[in-house]
C-alpha cells in the first residue's frame, strides 16, 4: 500500500545557498506520482506504477564519476581509472553554479537515511530538480518516522539536477554530466543526467569508504536473505547477474537486494529501503515477487508502453537497462528490520559470456579470495553508457566502480570473515551454457534456483570424489548431482557437444583471469594465488 502520510512542515535551503526556489518537502509517493503526470514527465501504467524516461542517460556513466582529492581522501582512495580525482576549487565553483541554477527551480526535498542497523545509520538530505527523482529517493532510501523528522540533521547532502549541464572547459568535468563525491563537505553533486541509479550509487560509494575506514565494517555489493533457521545467505554479483531475482525467494525473507554491510558483530544489514531491479523480459511466471511489486508507488524507467498503459518488458528500443524501483515493503516476504546474522552461505554470481564456467561449484578459501578479487562477469548491454553488447570483464569485489579503497582492502576483510565464520562459498554461473554468448543460451532460471536451494539446504554433499569432480582448467569442485537439475546441465563441458571448442574457450578465459590478476599478485597470499586456474 502506498504511503499517504503527509509531513506538512517546510524547510529552508538557504544554508546551502539555494534561496529563491519553491521547496516541496517530504511529499508522499501519491503526490509525487500526480505531479509527475501533471507536468507531463511520466505516464501511469495499467498496474498503477509510474513510468518515466530518464533522457539522454539510461545507465551510469563511470567515466564521469569523481572524488574530490583532499586531506581526507588523498592517501586513502585508490586513484586511477575508477576513482578519478577532482580538484577542491573546481568542486566549489561547480557547487556555486548548481545552487544558483536550483534557486530558480521548483524543488523536491527528502530527508531519509541509509543503513538499517541503527549503530551505522547515515542521515541523508536529497534535493531533486524532478519529482520522479524524489520518488526514487523515497523508494530506495530508508524512511524516517515523523517524530525523527522533527529534529532531522543530515550527515550527507545530495544535490541532483538532471537539467544542469557543466561546461567541461571551465568546470573540470569530462563532459556535461557528472557525479562528484566530496568527503570533507559530505556532499554528492549529480548533474546533467536523469539516470536515478547515480543517486543511490553516490551514497553507496560514500559508505564504501566510510564503513571500512571508520567502522571496521565490510561494505558489499550484494543481495541477502534469511531462512527459517536464521541462516543468512549473501549474493554477490554485478548488474544483470541475478542478485535481485535470486534473493527474492518465496521460502526466505529478503534482507535487501543490492547493498549491505557486514559488521564486526557479524550482523548483515541493508543500506537501503527499497529495490532497484532490471525488468528486461520480466514475467510473472519467472519473477513473481518483482512483477507483483510493480504497482502504485513503483517507478519504472525507460520501458515502452502501449496506448492503454500496458508495459512491454521485452521491448528494448530505449535501452536494455530497463529498471524499476520500489520500496522494500512491496515485497511480501521481508526481514524486518533489514538485518541478518552470521552468514551460512555466500554465492558469487557471474554471467559467464564464454559459457565455460560450471553452473555451480564450491570454492576453497583460496579460490573464494581469488574469485572475489577477480570479480568476473560480463557487462550486460545498456547497464553502462557505451556498452552495446555483453563484454567479458573483471570488476574487483564484484563492485569496483563503487569502491574508493584498493580492492585488496575489501578482499582482506572478506577473507578474514570467511575464515572466522567458516561460511560456505559458491561460484554460480547465471550466464551462458552450451556455447559462448551468441551460440549458447542463458542458464535456465529454474535450474539456478534449484542449485542455490540445494546448496542452502545442504543437499550437495561433502566435497569428495563421490559427490564432486574437479574442473581440469579452473580447479573448481563441481557437484555431480543436484535435485531438480539434469546431470548434463551440471557439467558445462557436456552441454557443448564439442570438447575441442569448449576447452579452447576455457583456456582463453583462464588466460584472461591470469592476466587480470597480475595487478594483484604482489598483494595476494600464496593461498589466494593458488585459487586461480590450474593452467
């Protein structure tokens, strides 16, 4: 049910330099939905959801994401192609231009917070140029009580102005769009792009710096759920690998679908108050929880509607990165509050475009560290600007674009937690089988679900010769049998019907793993290095 409470208080934005704007504070989803349609910025679907188009950008633009280089960040951030430095004076100049721009607008302001564990709570004030961006903030961040709003003080400020375009020659940006984090001033600036994912990823990136540095807590790009016996499962994986889909399990309570922290007390808490799911080829049959969540209060992005408001989830004419955001309470089976305890199983999800990795394999501690640092998957078309077809890639810790620290910092923290808790770690290929992308086909969701359920229910047995066989190229222990899955599906080589072609691709991928890992060799332990391919 949509939240229809209305906080009638108003606030001033003068302390930020925003003086003349009309401020709409803490509007509820129903009001934001109505305003968006009245301003001809969106349409209502037959399910009651709001559908909008994010404009020029339908995905993140990682080359336009910067961190201000200052006393806090200069010696801690892993500077390079992912974490691009931005000058303090350029930030100040851009900030002044943005607040001047916003001062002439009608704005939508939301006070919210991140981190479900109250010991790690981060208060956030989001200032949006567009009403539907503010609806996204309502859906995705945690929602304070009315009492908490009376004395709300933000820890971080997000200024979001899709209509404001930077001048690269003056402002220090690469092009007219940008997302910039300033840890000294605790501000995120987002301009020139309507893609809402930049809002949540800005805060996620901030927490990926703050939690390890100041709270000895591991931030994770993962989904998580919990079973009837309080057994927590964690799902790592980049966009398109199945984090949201596989964590929405009717037999388990959802903790969260994308971003979590693992504390020194061994709690696992959700950063967010909602879900941000891909909806390409979405169906009620395959993903009933997500399908059912697309109702009044949900925000669909870049989908195609017919004249009656029906959504064609198979239509990718705008982008393959079609999305929906909705508050977590749109999912029936959720953990409240969004906190779990010591994980029993960790799943590394990868969409293997080569089609050679086993659909499921159990990892040794060394292999777990190796595959976590490697973060292999395939970039799925449309998830990032400029990506038009899947590309095999490596993203350290399954989330390098959002990790301000060196990947080994996160890997060391995870490795230690794996050893301390004796958690089971699995590598799951949700990608291609029977051949590489373009030849084979995507792994059937029903089989992936069956394999994950079997792992969580201890139905795959101990790792020994009777129950498992070892992949000759990657050294991965593959189960011989799994309830609900044909035996030939469990062996990726058998699905090809061409051993020569299979091993040629397997060696090609193994070489790519080894080449990528060279940059981590000097940091990695011998145990970790031995967790890589055998050849």
